[in-house]
């Protein structure tokens, strides 16, 4: 008889802990792209809001998928009996409400409205939109792009073009990952589709190039981080196509690659006279990357 996992392990599986490390960078990047590399304490509210929304989406995903998981992935916390469906639903809804509350309390009504729209989108996606062919990936991508936009709204400034371009890249990258993740259960080979995320990152780097504000070492690190993310995605694609790794770890690797992309976007807008601001930002992303990789050794991100 299989051993029942502990409560902490169960909730870590529900929350896909490795993925949580990829969330704060979206609003942080949106904020810094909007302010030209200037940080402010309000960004913490944006990061908390995004984390709450993301965590809620993961819990609601397992709640609404519990009947499908009972057939396809019975080891998941709810169908295996390790977690109560009612408690997972209640916590997921509470996190959605908390996210909207934080946005209204910390920022202005505009940020609260964006958070509300994201909360409704997250719920609608989990409740049924993800089962609509092609619409599901589009909506999922919108949630990730919305997280970048959310960070920019906390900046109390007009929405500049770099934010919209970064949001577009996040949308396209997430759409590709969602399409690839559909093959997790079926086991169907991904083929050349596995290289789509890498291609999105390469094209996205070119689209962001006109918005460089950093110079010297800061610019070098920004370009290098984007290259690292693209290489990581391409290496994962090669490995999964050759059968060296299964699809779930590959999806997790793609999601974690976003941390380097987010760091690159933050460094992108730091001007030369404020280059020292890049040190704590880069340090924070290094910690996020290390945390994500460490957690991924025990938990899948899918």
C-alpha cells in the first residue's frame, strides 16, 4: 500500500512549488519597464497580487480537473484522497479574493481593476475555458501577459511600449507551453513543436531590442540572460524529442526558463547612471532560479 504523503508535501504538489518562483518576476519586470528601471516599494504589492492569483489558479485547476485526474492522473492530491476537494476550492477562491484586495489596498483603482479582470479570467479558464480547443492556450497566455501589465499599473505611469511588447512575448511563450503541455497525458511525441518556445524567445529578443536603455555590463547581462533562456528551452526540446526526458519535466524546464527572461527585461531598462540598481535585481533573480531548480528536484511543475 502506498504511503500517504504529508500535508506539506500535498500542498506543495497542489501549488507546483517550482512554478511559484517564476511568478514574481512578471510584475517586477512590468514595473521596471514602466519606470525605466526605477524600483519602488509598491512593486511588492504587485508581486504579492500575482503570486496569490497564480496560486489560486493552480488550486482551482486541480479542483475542476478532479474527475479527469481520477482517470488520467489518480496520483494527484485530490483523486488520491490526500487533499479535500472542498478545502482546495475554498482556499483557491479565498486567494483570488485576497489578490484583488491587495491590489486595491496597495495601489490605485486601475491596478485593482486589472487584478479583478485577471481573477475572473483565472476562474473562467479553470472552470471550463481550458477545455475549449485553442481558446484555452490563448486564455492561459493572457493570464501570464496580464501579470506583466499588472506590475506596470502599480508604477502609477502611462503604459509604455516595452511593457506591451514584453506582455506579448509572455503571452506567446505561455501559449506555446500550454499547447505542448496538452500532450503530457497522451504521451504523443511533440516533434518540431517542442522548439516553438525557443523560437518565441529569439523573436522576442529582437522585438525588445529597440527599447534598450542599459549600456555596458548591464546590457551584456541582459542579452546573456535572454540567450541562456533560449538555450535552455532549445536543449530541453532536443532532449524531449530524443526521448531523454518525458514531457512533464520538459514543461517545467520551459516554465522555469522564464526567470532568466524576466531578469533580462528588468536589466533592459536600467540606464547607465543607475547601473548599480542591476546588482540587487540580478541577485534576486539568481535566488529565484536557484529556488525553482531546487524545488523541481522533488516536485513537477505541471
